[in-house]
């Protein structure tokens, strides 16, 4: 794919991804789901809180109505809210404007089909061809021009859906929420308030520039202090578009996606709600997680990195739980994508049912030290195919032997090569990483 990566079309606003791109995406999907099928297309559109999201929203909506489709505007909402409402409202397609955990200066456009899944690559390829002017699409005229609809009730229905997914009370439970000054700012607190929790929220005052800045699931220090200083039972941190969630236990310890998969997997299996007794993690998950799964008599099937790959495996085999270390957790019984707020509700369900603290529930997992280094490069493809780089991976593997593992992969959304080393000690991780980092030096940006 030329423009669309593993998580949509990403880039610096009006540089890698510009307003003309957004207008053309709107033009294509407005026509594809409307005039092409001789009907009025219905497309739902959401966005996060970064300043450029408003510009891209206007461009996409203009493209949609110019092609004859009606654009239903959800305004600021989590990415999973767009996926949910696309299905719930019987829309042809959903559009989310967000760069997730990236800086405010970046943005992205994610598309979901009418079933709430990530858009098929065959459609994305056609969009890319249209962006490159390989064919034309007629403009709508007269009464065929589309309309814009303020669709705030769609966000309200999503909030109601989250509340109804929790069949328990949180009365008397003290919960900290870090909304990353992003999409969760308008949704998370009302959900926990409705369930009776004592909610203490931080980073929920977006100004267009502060999304993900020293906050949210990529910067947990403030939430950790908040939980300990306030004497809270648990804390949850979301990313910019709230499709990820990481937790903090009552002691201030980080509970990452691996630990969340363990806690929820063991609980769901205990109650007969884990399909085939199987969890779907990625190859980036910790060895300690796999060993804990073995001890808990849970099966697991690993996939390549990316929630798209996790869900493809889940959907193919009917599995009900999967996710990534980053906190992108998918509960296949009620969602087609990762949902940070839903993840935090599922964790609270376990805490309430088991009557244990989060630290107690995580205790059986003994995680190996991991060292993940992100190397910014000039050319990801060239770096990943370089003979010296490939040889360095083999050298690192030979060095560790059965003591650990290494993994080298290109980021799907940024000009980065990720170097992962996992071993019984930090020192071994550093020595294994050094093989690959030295080989990548000529490619550094």
C-alpha cells in the first residue's frame, strides 16, 4: 500500500497527510457507497481532539457530500465508538480522524466497513488510485448533493452501550482515569460515574495541542503517582483515540497488555467464557506471559504485531480474547476492535468478582526483562533487507541461545525500526540489542 499502513493513512498534518488527501478520501467513499450503487450513501465520521482533526473533518465531510453521500458527524469520540456506531446505526462506512498515540502535529484517517471491521485492502487500493488521479468520480448535483447531520446521539448511544456492558456496581471503588487529553475525555468519566465509582480524572482538558503530551498510556508516571497519592484502588490510562488501555495497580505498578490478557483470560476461562480456552497475543508478548498461560492451562496462538492481525486470527478461529502488549485488547464477544474503556470495565468486572486486588491477580506472571529500542531510519525497507542487519539478528540469536530471544521489525505507522531483546537479565538484553543497533547505525535518520 502506498498511503494506508497498518492503522490507516498517517502523517504529519498537511505534510505527509494533507487536506487534499482527506477531501479525496471523502469523495471516493461517498461515491463508492452511494452513487456507484445508485443510492444515497450514509457515512459516520468521528475525530480526536488534536487541532488538525477539525480541518480534516471539514475536508472529508465536504468530499462526502460532494459525491452525494450524507455525513453523520459524531465529533470527538473514541475510535471504537465509530466502529460501534457504524454497526449500530447501520451505516455504510465509518471514518475516524486520529493519529492515536502520535504527537498532536500528526494525524491519520482510519476507515471501517459496514460490519465495523477495518476496511478491506481492495477498497483502500482503489482509494489510493483515486488519490493519484488514475480515474475520475462525478460530482453530485441538484438534489443529489449530500447533507451533513449533527449526530451527537450516536456518541450517547456508544456511552450507553459501554454502561450496559457492565452488569455490576462500582459503588465505593476509587478509580483514577488518565484520558490523555484525547477522545476518552468526553466518554470515560460519564461511564464510570454511571456505575457509581468514585472517579478521579487527570489529563481531560484537551486544547488541540496537549493530546498524548506526557500523559496517557504512553506516559504513565503521573497516573502512577496519582493512584498512590490518592489511595486509589486502580488506575486506567488511554491513548489519544482511546482504543488502548493500560492499567496501574493499587501499588502504582504498571499493568501492561500482557498482564491484562492474563488477568482477563484466566477469569473468562474460569467462567466458561473463553472460547477454546485460547488467548491470542502477538509475537511481541513476554515469555513470562506464555509460561503463565501454561501454568494456568490456557492455550495461546501468537500472531504478527498489529490489532488487525490479532483480530483476523480471532475471527477465523472464533476466539474471544486477544491483544497486544501496548494495551490494544479485543473482546471478541462484544467488539470488533480494541476498546480502551471497555477493557478497563472488563478489568473492573474481574476485580469485583474475584474480590482481589489487581496486584494479586497479576502476581502469577513473572515477566522477563525486555529492552525495546526504536531506531528512526531514513528507509525502513532498505534497513530491514540489509545483509548486515539480517546477519546481526542471527548473531544476537546465537548469543542468547535458549536464554531469550530477539525481534526486529519495522513500524507500520512511523519511520522506525523496532529492536526487541528479551532475556533473564537487563545486561543480556543490552548486549543482544547491541548487535542489531550497531548494524542499523548507517540507516539512522
